[in-house]
C-alpha cells in the first residue's frame, strides 16, 4: 500500500486545474460524441463489412486495434487481425498466408519509427488508412489520413486520442454510443471522495476483461504503470484463475471491466482481495481508471504528464 504520508486528499477540480492529463481525460465524452460525425465523414476510408482487415499500432494504439478487432468480428463484419507494428512478420504477409483487403493504422504522434517502417512494407495495391491526431507528420503521407487533431494531447500519457479513435470505429460499426457517453459523463461527475478510496491505496491491481474488454484491461494496466508507476497486471478473465490469482490477497485488488465468467469475483473475494466492478461499458469504465491515475500520481507527487523513461513518440535511430 502507499505510505501513509503520501495519502493526500486532492479534489478532482484541483487536479484538473494543474494537469494536461486531467484536462484531456475530462473532454472524452464530448470527444466521443463528435466522433459520430467523423465516422460518417470518413466512412469511405474505413473497413466495409466482409473485408479482411489488419489493424496496426504500438502500445496504447495496439490495444485499441485489438479492441476494434474483437468488436468487428463479434459484429460479424469480417476477419480482423490486430498487429504490433514492430512485428517482423509484417514484412512477408503473403509468405505466411495472410492476405488482407484493407490496412488500418492507429498512430497518435505520426512519427513512431516502427509504424512508419511497417507501412513502408505493406503491399502498395491494398488500401490503407491511418488515424492520427498530429498534423504535418510523416504517417499522413503514407496512407489515406483521418486526422482528429481536436483530440491531440500535450500529456505523454494517451487517453482521449485512443478512446476517441475507438469511439469513431465503434460508431462506424453501427453502435449507438450515446448511453456509453452518458456513463462516462457520470463517472467524471462523481465527486464522492470515498468512491475510489480502497482501490486508490491498493498495493497491487490486476485488470481482467472478456472480449474487447480484455484489450481495455491491458490498456488500463498500462495507464497506471505509466502515470504513477503502479504495480499492475492484466489478463483475459478466463485466464486469471490459471495462475495469476496466486498474487491476490488483502491490500490488493482485481478490477473487472465488463461482465465476468461465473464465480470469478467470488473466487477473488475469497482471497481477501478487493473487487472493483461497475455495471457500465468498459470504455466508460476506462475513464474511471484515468481518474485513478490522477489521484495516485498526486498522492505520490508524480508528474503524470511526463512519465519517466517515456516520450510522446518512440523514434529509433
């Protein structure tokens, strides 16, 4: 658990006033609402039902790619693979029997070396689209661009760009995100100081999820590692009892995103660990994780906008 001296109660309003990350977290519901029009305006650049699609990204963008892939396949719209942009197999997709009708690239910075390299080796005859928030960057010249610069970020830690990209793609799949947007607004409006108190001081947090929430569980864990150096892990829910549950115990927590397999939360509670679970869409629940990032970073006196060892873009020599 966090040292007692570091447990400082800071109202969310104060955090929002002093952090790029807090301000960017707070715009997400409105960003998701605007993404509906963006999806319509760029529908000719996005996958159509029946196409075989590869989605590329790194880090947070890869997790959004995985979430979209799970949602698209669940909707019956066609095979969708999510690829790490740095995977060397992308250099010979034909040789490994992977053929696609469209490539979709997610890259906030527009300058990530592994993304640029990956696009350069894709078959030129196959349509490719990139979603980015950074104007005048190299990636926009290598694929048909969907530029959402209104959700660009000053914090190194990605929040609204990633979730707005996923919202855009969910609108494109035909989802009605209005209830999800209202859930996110409710999360941001909750100023109960005790709402996140237990999880705020947990020594260790594991995120679990099924279907597209499994990718968001990975993203949630990454956000806490980046913003406040927390000990976090993440798993497909059905994998959690196959070993990872061994670290559960008093002072630790399991945060469940979305519906869970029967009996899982009961098994976690039996270990003495805290279970955090809310009956809302996993994307809206991710906003609650973002709020926790701000609280824990403030408790520890950390600059959540500039995590150690990280920069906005990974540019390799």
